[in-house]
C-alpha cells in the first residue's frame, strides 16, 4: 500500500549460470543409436554371467534327505507332553552316488516354519543374550517367566522353539559297523554373532552365571548344558542356538548345522526329535557343497540368462523398427 | 457532556457511528474518551504472535487433509493392539513436515509483521490540546476523533473527514492511485459550513458531533451529517472523506477529523487477504491420492483376509505363533481386523508424506528462479517479477485462456502525438516516428526530463463549480469519463509515466509524451502562420480567408485552446496558474500584477460559496456571463448556506455587465503586461493537468510548435505564440466532451480580430458529418478545394487508423455576434428547463456545432507496450485464447486490438451492442450460424476441445478461405447475456472466434466473464491487469497477474504474480510456466511411482510371513529411504530440470500445448506409472526372493539387497526422467546413492542391538562381502527398468510428440537448430501471419453505397477504419471476399446490432466520398437519430 523509497535498491537479479538456469548440461535423449549398443552390451554381459552362474551352480553337489515321515513315530511320541524327555531315535540310510568334493556343509531344512512372523521375531531379549542383564525379559512374553516368576534364560518364543534334533552322520562302509563321521560344530555362525551379539554373563562357571533363571518350557536341558562335550559351546554362545536365533527370512529355510570334511559313503543315524507335525511342515537334512558365489541356486544363473536374452531381443526388435522406420525418420528431419 | 450521553444512546439506537472531538477529553483517563470504543489506527496483518505461533500454526496445518491423515496414522501407531514397531519413530516424518511448513509460515508472518511495523510507525501530525499546536505522532497512535493536518504529497493515515483546506474554495486534491489505481486527481471538499474558515482551522473550537455510517468497504459510498451545538445539521458525503492510503496533492494543508481508523478504514476493509489457491496439479493429485488410499485399503484388506485364512490353516497353534502376554490367542476374525490396522501402518508410505513437503520446497525453488530471471526484470521500474502466491507456479504452464485488461496492460497508456494533416496536406513527422521507435534511449534519460520540465495534468476537474475560483463564467470542460461516474470510477484512462525520481508522479508527462519533434516541413509554415497572426494584430479588421497559413494558425490555436487542460507550476504544492508565471520574469510591472491578483482574490472570496455547491449533474455547462446560473447551483438542499448563496446569486445576476466590464478591464491590464517582449523560455516549469492523455498529447504537440498554453481560467486562455507574443482569448463558452456527441467545442473571442470562433475537436466520424456542405458555397473554386481537402483528410484519417493511431478531427467555425447571442439565450433556456434538460442541451450543442470548416486531423498513438503484438502472437500460437476485457470505449479497444494484432485486418469482426435479450439471442444465433458456415462441419469437435483455435485444426488449404472471426461485445450486451441465460450460446460463439473483446465492461462483469469461461468450459484461466478495476477479474481467474510499476498497487496486491511489462508474460508462461508444470507434474508422478514401488516390496513380503505385518527392512532405513536417500533427486529434478531449453520454448510456442493438455500428468501417465511401479516392485522383490529362497538367509539380511535394489532402481528411474543433466543433477544422484551406502554401513557397524528386532549389526558389511549380493543388485534393476527403458528409447527415436521433436532440435548445434526451427514454424503455419501483402489477395468487397447512406456514425470513435451499419437495414453479410444477401432468421428485432465492415485498399476513397456525400443531405436527422440510438444503447 505504501510506496517506500527504500525500494530503490537494485533488484537486478544476478546473472549467474545457476540463477539463470543456464548451467552447462548434457541433454539426455534416448535414441536408438545411442541405446542399441548399451542394450547389446548389457545383453552380452547378462548372458555371460548367466552361463557362468549356471555352470557353477551345476557344480554344486547337494543332497537332501527328508525325514519327516520316517521319523514320524518320534514326532508322535513328542506330541504327548509328558514324554518330552524320552529318547527317540530313527535312522535313515541313504546312498551318495557322487563324490562331494571340498568342504561339505550339513544343513537342517525346515518347511513351513514361519520364523519371520512379526510377533515371533520380536520375542527375544537382546540385552539378555548379550549377557548384560539376564533378568531383562522385556519382549519375551509369554515366554518370559516361569510359573514361579523366575525369568527364563534365554527367554522368548524364538529360543523356546529351538530346533533340537540331533543329527549324526554315520559312515557304513560295508553295512556292518557304522563309523561316526567327525563333524565340526564350530564356524557355523556369523563371527559378529558369536563374539559381539551373544555373550554369556560373566561368572566363574556357567551354571552359577545362569543362577536365578530357568530353562525355556520346551527345553530338555538348561542353556548352560547344551553341549556336554565342549564346555565353551554352552550358554548363549552355543553355535546351534546362535544359528537358530538368526530368524530365517522365509517359511522354508535351511540352517547350517555342521561342517564336514570329505565324505564318500554314509548311513545316517538320526535321533529324530524335532516336532514337525504341529505346523504341518517338513524337515530334512541337506548336505551341500559351496561355490565361489555362495550356495547360490540355479535361479540366479537362469535369471541372468533370461535377462540377457530379453535384452537382446529388445535390441533386435529396436533395430528392426529402426530399419523399418529409417525412411520416415529421414522424412522428419527434412520435412 | 450532554453530547456524550446522547452519543452513547445513539450507538445503541441504530447502526451509526458517532464521532466527537478527542480534544476535550485529552489528558484525561482513557475511559473518559468518547471514542474509545473505536478501533485504533494500528494495523496488524500478521497472524501469529510469538506465544500463539505453535498452537495456532499446528491447528491451522491440521486443517489440511493430508496432515490429518498422517496424524491419524501416528495416533494409530500408539494403539497397543496394532503391531507398530516404534510409535515414536513414526512421528518423525509428520513432525518434519509440520516443522518445515511452520518455518515457512513463520517467515511469511515475520515479513507481514515487519511491513506492519513500518506502516504503523509512519508519522503524521495530530493536534494536541496540551501543546496547542500540531505534534508529530505515529500512525498507530492516531485515534478516532483526532485532528490531523496533512501537507501536500503526504499519505493519509486514516479515513478522515475534511474540515479545512488551504485552498480558498475548500477543495483538497487527492490521488487515489494506492487505492483504486486511478492516477488522476480527485477533489474532496470541506464539509459545508467549514469553508468560511479562511485563515486557519481551530480544532479546539470544533464541538460538533459527527454521525456517519458504520465502517464498510464501499470506497465511494459514505454518508453522514454533522450536528452543530445548536442542533442544526449539515450533511456530507464521500466527497468530504479522505481515504487512508491516498495522497494529498496540489493542496498545501488539509485538516480533518479521523472518522475510521486502522482496520476499519475503507482501504483496509477492501483489502481482503490472499485466498488460498489450489493448483490444477494439486487437485489432480488429490484425486490420485484417493486412488492411492483405495489401493491401500485393498492391500490392507488382502493382508487382513490373508492373515485370517493363513491362521485358519493351522489346527493347533504352531510354535512360531506367539500368544499374547497372558498366553491366550486372539480369535481369528479379530486377529484379521487388527492385522488390517497393522497393515495400514505398514503400508502408510503409499500415501506419500514427503510429497507435500517436497512440492512446497520445489515450488519455493521454482519461485526463486522466477525471481532471478533477468528477462523478467524491468530496468525502468527496477522490479523483477514478484510471486505472491507460492503454490500455483505450475498452473502457469497450463493456461488456456488469458483475459487481459487493455489500458496500461497492453498499452503503455502514453498518448503520443504522431502525425497530423492540415488542410489536406499530411505532415508525417518522420523524426517523431523515429524517436518513438527507439524508446529505450529516451526512457533512460527520463529522469533528466522530469527534472527539467514536469508538466502535469491531473485531470478530472469534472466536479464542476467546485473548481471555480472566483470565476463566474464557464465551467471547466467535462468529458465522457466524468459524465458516467459510476462506471468510470472503475476504469482508468491513464497511467503514470512514473519515474523513480524525487519528483512527485505526474500524469501524462513522461518524456515520451511531452517531447514532440516538429516536422521539418511544417515548422516553417507554422512560423509563417504565427507571423500572419502577428500581422493580424496590426490590421485588426483582417478578413479570415481560408488560406493555408491561417488554417495552420487556427489548427494550432485549436490544439492549444480546445481542451480542458489546466496549467500549474512545478513548485509544491502545484498551484493552478491562472496567469502566465512568466510575467514574473519581466520584473517591469510587479505592482500591476499584484494589483491584479488582489482583484482576482477579492473575486475569489466573494465567489467561494458557489464553489461548495456540489453539482454532480452531468452535462450542464453553465455559461457564466450570458445567462443566469442559479439553476445549476440550486439543486442542493443546502439550507445552511442558502442565505449566503442568495446574495451571491444576486450579485451574479445583477452584475453580469459589471463583471464583463471588469473582465475586459482585466484583459486589458493583462495584455498590457503580457504583450511585453522577452518571454522566451522563461517558463519551462509548467505542468499540464489534463483529463485525458489525448488532450495532453495535443497540447504538447502544439507546444512543440511553440504554441504554448500558458494559462487557463474558465474565462480566459492565454497562448504564447512562437514569437513570444501572448494572446489571451476570452472563453465565451465551453461545450464539454461527452461520449454521445464525441466532440468538444470551445467558443472564444479572438483577441485581435474580435471574431467569435468555435473550435471543435472530435471523432472523425462525427466531425465529418458536421462540416459545412461544399455545395452551399457559392464559389466553385472554394467548393472544389473544400471537397479536395475533405477527401484527402479522409484518406489520411484512414491511413492513421490503419496504423492504429487515434484520430481526432479539428474544425472551426466563425459565427456572428448576433447568432451567438441568439444561441446563448437558447442555451440558457435549455439549461433552465427541468424536463428533457439533457436532450435540450444536446440539441443546443448541435445547433452550434455545425457547418464547420475542417482544419485538419491529428493522429495520436496510444503506444503499445513493447513486444505486445509479439507476445500476443506467441500466446496465440501456444494455443492460448486471448480476450481483452476493458472498461474502455469500443472504438479505442478495437483500435488497440488491431494494432496489437489481436484482430487482423482481414478478420471478420462481429460487434454486438444491444440491451434487449431477444435481440441479443437472435444476433448470437445469426452469428453462430454464419460462423458455422464458414468453418464447415468440423467445428463440433473443436468446440468440445474447448480451447483449440479454429485455425490450428484446419488444413492449410481450407484455412486460407476461412476468415478469422473476432467478436466485439459491450457491457450492456454482456448484461443481456447474463440475464437472458445466453451464456452457453455466447461461449459457443466465442469458441469460433480468434479473439474476443469486451468493452465498456464493469469490474464485476469482467470477473463474471472470467468465472463463466472458467467454470463452463472448465479451462485454466489467467487474468492480467494493472488497476483496481481489474482486481475482481484477477481474483476470479485461476492465476491473477498484476502489472506493477504503472498504476496503483491494488492489482498487484490481489494478484498471484506481479510483472512489470506485458511482454514478460511470454517468457513467464511459455518458458517458466512450461518448466514449472513439466517439472512438478513429472515429479508428482515420480513420487507416486516411488512410493508405490517401495511399499509394494513390503506388501509382497506379507505373502511369505503369514500376513503378519513383518518387514524385512529396518524401520530406520525405511524412514531414511524416503526422507534422505530418495528425496533430494526429485527435488533437484523439480527445481532444475529442463525438458526443453528456454530458447526453444520461446521459439516454438506450440510446445506450450503439452502443458495445456496435461501431457505430463494425467490419469494415463499416473496409472502407467503405477502399473510400472507394480511391475518393478515385483521384480525387485521376487528376483532376490527366488535367489535366496531355501537358503539360510535371515530376515534382515534379506532386506538389505532388497533395499539396495529398490534404491538403485528408483534412482535410475529418476535418472531416465531427467532430461537435462547438469553437474548438480549428477552430484545429487550419485550423492544419494553413496549416502545410502555410507549411512547403512555406519548404521550397521555401530548399532549392535539398537533397533529390535532388526539388530542390523554387520548385516550390510556381511552382504557387501557376498558376491551374490552384487549379482542380485546388478540384475534386478536391469530387469526392472528394461521395459521402461526400451519404451523410452523407442519413443525417443520414433516418438511423434512435439516435445520429443523439440528435444531433438534442442540437441542440434546452434546453426542447425535455427534452421530446423524455421522449417518447423513454416510447417506449423503454412499461411504466414497475414500482413499487408495479403490484402491484395482478398479484394475488398464492393460495398454498396446504400449501406453508407443508411449507416450512421453510431458509436463514434477517434480513428475508424470501419463503419457500422444497421443489421436490419440490409441483411447483408460481409466476409472478406463475399457479400451476399442473406436474411437472418429472427433478426427483425436486432435493431441495435451492428456489423463492422472493413474498408481496405482501393475502395477507401470511393467509400469516403460516398460517405460524405450521402451524409450531407440528411445529416441532421440522421445524426440526431444516431445520438438517440447510441444513447439508448449506452444507458441501461
């Protein structure tokens, strides 16, 4: 409303490239000629990688032994809660037709076990697992405390539902005496898990460290007695426990169980303990080797190959269109 | 204190405001102040205070739907049954959004606060009883009831009732430019009864009570009365009210009492805050958001049902199904319902929260660049573009209709004398034309010019007797503007050539207007003529022969005399010069002059009563000397001063003779003084105050030939001749200009010859009718000569008109003393009559103004603003329909339309002027039918498309044959259309028209038209205007643009953007509009894509986690993803990306159509991008899924490649969208990508157990050491983007769209590009813009003479290239190349319609000849009739 004489200061905008939107620029214009080479290159690359991947996936030796039904009796036994501490064993003989070279990894594989459920994932206490506060059972309900109020260690649904089958690999040379295959229990966890995220409470010995806590309801033994052979593999630092606690992304998953040296011919004696029927799932044991790209499946190789093929197809079709319309394009320029 | 009690009682009684003086209660406590209930003068436009800011701002922000939605989501997060990870975290986005908006609001409010503070602390002078004098106070301390003294050029602080003016006649001049944009001076009058106080006003003696209406926002409405202590009442009206914001001019001191203060002033009440406008993209976006919400609900529903079904597959609870804390499980249905809520939280990002913030930020960035554009900066006014609305920049790219004001918007409103013709010889003033062609140079030194010589014309001396200062005789002239006050008050004729110098603004006196270079050929002739005049004085009884020399002298005398220009000096306050100031320079007879002044002053005093009589009546010319004038003053109920008046009247009546003697005595003495030599250039400091710029231009032109108007009083005009002699003419009578007669006349007595001469100036069409008939002249030589002159003048007039000049004819007539006396008595009778007064006055004028001798004609240019035709052509090419809505006269508007190429000479122009609805309907029907014939059958689709111009859809061959159509319509007709529900017909017709002109439209009509077009055709509209009369139109349109720097601030205040020149509109729309639109539109689409794509990843995962609402991505990463990792590139894209370079956009306006058609953002693009987002999210999820299936990967390790993949995909997608890669684009893209990795790595390395259940410790690091991760991360984006990339490449190579072609052209090297653009343009427009060359292709129709016999100069106008005729008289159609009989159905009633015929080329001379000859025999009745008719069409 008011005219102020102060307005007279110069309002001339700066003449800079930025302010005048005149920055030097590359103009992105997708056109056939520029794109075609890119398409071809991508196609070549994808095809190459795909073939390599497929080949390497082929080199992986993998054998899966399902034992849900064979060990069904044990499962039935387990269904009765009073029998939880009874031993039940079943054995599945299998024949390895090919030599598995190199390191062999033994996995257990579960079908339809939803470790990724929202509530399930949450049901753990990280501060307890890291050994700082055993009594902290924050998110673990209803597996936080026993009936008498003592905190459960390790608490929560994940720990409670741990896979507790014991798998023993035996080697039957001539169907007489099975020789137990030596298996490495170590090195199956992430290094950071074992040394950072999971720690036992500091004390003279484990049992005293876990004093004042109780075992999860479905566990047979307390956490400090998981591995009777190796005392260092007990408590929260138990490798099998750590592996289990890293919740799988999909309902069907395998988890590393043991590492093996070279194997040729085996019979398997398995104490089938793990209840599978409750979630109508299945369980199996997988023996597998690894390649440079990890235990990647065939899929990635296929996907690469397909992508490469599609890219080539696209580039060919573009070329076709390009050739077809070349005259018209010239027309446009001269029009 | 009786008054006080009464006052209080009155306030309760009715809706009145009672104001008494504050002075009696001064110094006492506040409670005793009688005016304490009224609002103070402090204004506060800021919304918040420091304390109230946070609650108030949050409250206001929550009014926005989106914010409310997000708040709801946050609340939902805190509901325990809903499985939210961390409710606190979910508050972060909404908090950031609210904070950003709050900061923006706070900043805006701070600006308002600061400007309030400046205004509040301005100083004014208020009377204080303690000090017994006026003391300085701040505006904010002014209260109702205070007495304020204002000096010249001060701004009025509040609404003030004028009680005293230093002007002896109690007049105070006011410039209301700040308020309504009118730059001419207005007069305000002291309240009756206060004008006696000659010396000084004594506020302490004021003990009256003022009763007036409550505050309202009618600027021109105010009523009240003043109650004197003795119970008598004096009424007053708006003519005594000084409005806040106006500027005092020409008045030394004015004193008044404050009536309304602060927010109750009319100015503030009129100043409604800016309304919130929502852009089209935003509206479109909101509907799409609803789609998204629908999508969200669908997905949530799938989740809920899926959860229910999945849970139902288990007969007993599996070990991973975790019961609640008490160990019990939820019922399935309830679980499903809870899952629904959980899913809403999980997928909430589908509604892009950050979109709103981003849009605001992007718009800020766009506005920043708008502000900084050098091309939109105007050096003259030192103003760049101002964006007052921050949220509709992108609408600039979608405009389909532009509504423009004319004066000051298209034109500079600087009238410049261009050329003239005298006695049939043309003087082209080449130098003048050259000077005008290079306006820049001149403008640059305009400051000097104003310093040197400021001549001003504050116009509007129309309030009649008020201006008289002791002059008894004639009133100043009145022109059409003032005759129609209600309409005219809205419509400004003028603008100021306002230079930012220390000088006060002076109307119509920029250097361009003042400085006329004389024609070389004419100059010597003028000198001869002047000499001839000199000699005339020697031989007194010289006979006025029609020689060229005398005609030239007469011509310039007419230019000088025949106007209502007042002269004043530059000294402040500008005082009216009633006698030449140069006399001072003589120094010879100062005493004599003093004596003279004294005598004049005495007269003034004795006459001061009469000056207070408000006579708003119109055409009344009081002819002082020769008739009793009582009637003209008698119309008021002013009983107060009736006593004084009657004596005055008596004095007048009785002393006419005496006065005459006295007057002649004065003359004698004056002449004695003035005839002295050596006047020279001693008086450069003259302001010419003209009512209209035309007059000013003519006076300046005469001045250039040294015929200088030195002074003007109602009774005398002094002219200085080139030789320095001053001639003083007695003005016997002035017949003011009015729109019906379209001419004005001045009757003067020549000081040398003593002849009574009538000088008439007017529209050519009118004057040509009134010329004396050559046939009547006995001498055949003279007759021939006259015919020749007339024919040649007419030819020149046509030439001028074609050049877009405003033409005026100058004529004179000498009458005998007896005739004049007879006429005066006739005139007196007419004045005295009560009925039919107007008609009679008109008749008397016609009796005088006939048998004129043509002297010549002038061509005045209302200069178009620089670049207007070019801008209009570009806008039109861009597919924008341009309408001109003006309050101006039809002829002027049409003229301007031609000169700015809005209409073309070859167009068929329909003009509709009617008041009756039936007539209007039939005309519309007729026109429609005719136009449809022109355009053939393809029209209907064009109509549907709404905004398409006919020319563009037509093949070139057929187009050549089809004339463009223009429509001219006036305010009355518009009224009929609106009342008669003919809007749809009107709109249909307008869609065939190339351009539409609405003349004589009121501000309300302007806004109604804008609304009509906007709503009925649902198009994007833009209004551009510069004055207060455009405010309503500016507000009605989707985008309002104010032109700043010319007129007042009203238009700017109400506009969304303010630019300083019309031509800036071109770049603003074509370049910035296009950019803003395409940037923002593509950014919005991108945002939708981005969010849908990302959220779907989570959704797909639900199928693998039992619909439990788990995520595989860390929550923080998810938030960071939207807030940091992917937010910057779209912002940079939205601010900086240029799909096409500015030069190309300017060169190929057609590209603008992409914005009009919403090519970047429409349902199609939206859904395509949504589908694409679905595809991409599928790829991004399932390739990793299939890769990692059956492996020992854990939940969050799986999330990391997914997150990385989607980020890569989304950024690459953005990279494909960016058309212009600058270093910033690249940096931001790469930076975002790197930022993701750095942030993730740091986060994953430091956070051991921080975000349960994620525990992201070392996840990223672990992934980076896994070759599978890289393999997946390379493959997936390739797969995801392959289709789009393929499609874009195909489109980029073979696409047909204009944008793509333009992009290609853009990439070419400069020389090739220019070539390509030329070929493009020629391709688009096979027919070049029809120029003069084309006229030959389309011969002018042989218009039958009959047409012109019947035609009547209906609605005047200065320059005419076309003649109107009655539709009925001959139902002929005229198109460019055919003229055939075609009786229009149902047009029998269309009496008032007229068609314009274009007369071009060879037929011109013949037609003009026919015209004049046909006219002569029946000119009286016909002109009479025409006046009646146009009158009837002009008054409602």
